[in-house]
C-alpha cells in the first residue's frame, strides 16, 4: 500500500514505529489513515527483526477523533454498508505488543485507538476523551467497552455523557496510561520501553500478550486453563532452554526467538 497519511520508521533495534501524519487535521482518523496504519502494523508484526510496535501522532495531537467531514452526510444504512469499524478488528490479530505514544489530543476514535494498544505512554499535555455526545452520536469503536474496563463505569459515563476530558496525571492515576513524561521526552521514553520489550524472548512475549488479551473474554477458571496451556507451550522453545541454562550458569541469556 502506498502511504499517504502515515510515516513508518525503525527508531531502535527491534522497534517498528507508525506515525499518523495528518497534522493539518490534528490527525483525524479517516478510513484511509486507519487502513494504512493497520497495514503498516501488520507488516511490522510479520517482520522477524521487529519485536515491539509503537503508534504515535505528533506533540499537538495523537488523533483528535474521526474525520467528521467524511461522516456528516452519511445515514445509518451508509454507515452499516461501509462498516469501517469492523475493519478495526484487524488490530486484534497483531501478535506483538503495541504501545501508543500519546501527546496532546486523543479524542473519540483517537482515544479508542490508543485504548486498543497494549500500553499507553503519555506526555504531560495528553488529553483523553469521548466527545461523540456533542455530535449527537455515541462512541462506536470500543469507547463504551474499553473505557469502563479501564477506569470504571461511573467515571467513564461522565467522560462520555458530560464530555469530560481526562488529563495525563489523572489518566495515570486511574490506570488508563502506564507512564507520563514531559512532552520533550515522552517519545524517546516510549522507544526505550519498546526496545526493552523487543529484547525479550519473543515467543514468550507473544504467549503472555495472548493470555492477557483473553482476560476480558473468559471466566477466571477458563482464563487459568488458557494461561496453563500457553505456559506449557513456552517449555517447547529454544529460548526456554537458553534462559534456564543462562540462569543456572549465571550468565546473560542469548535469545534466539525460537
């Protein structure tokens, strides 16, 4: 795919970065941008040299919502026929961890996109919200489902019904984000975190992510069974043998990602 609205780079060994690049529209998410970002992430996910992924925008905005100009004239049948939201399911197929590096506005679809990621690292200027109510509609790409799971239903309802924005320090306190850094360093810190994860044994990383992702889909007994299966699978890797040998021999492990 020829990219019009994103930029891609590998800022550190094992790290693939996708940057939204519609600065004039505060990185508003249109179908083309979303499709491009998913395609780029899938390419990084399939790249054996990459162990962790980052999605970011710019210092002013991660993504300030969906592109309202493209939606304003659509009716319900046109929205259902286009069914752009179903395409977001492709994100769930990514095996490698994904970190959202968020600065400035993360509103509507931007907030929903960030919440799909496995981690969120924010700058001090980050603002999270679901302002769809001010347009006469509601969140449609996971806001009503992921936000209550992250911060609780009462506060999530206030965010969605009263157009309340969560500033970065409160988002950190509530557990919506993992870290908050100055705007000058948040991306470098995100790259450092991604590099640390990319340096871990990748099969084990993927098995852990897979098990954690199942948490909200299963009862505790079913989740424990699923975890046990992945735990046993990890014993059939070269990295398991290397990791335990290195521990016994008191030396750093040399991961082979096999």
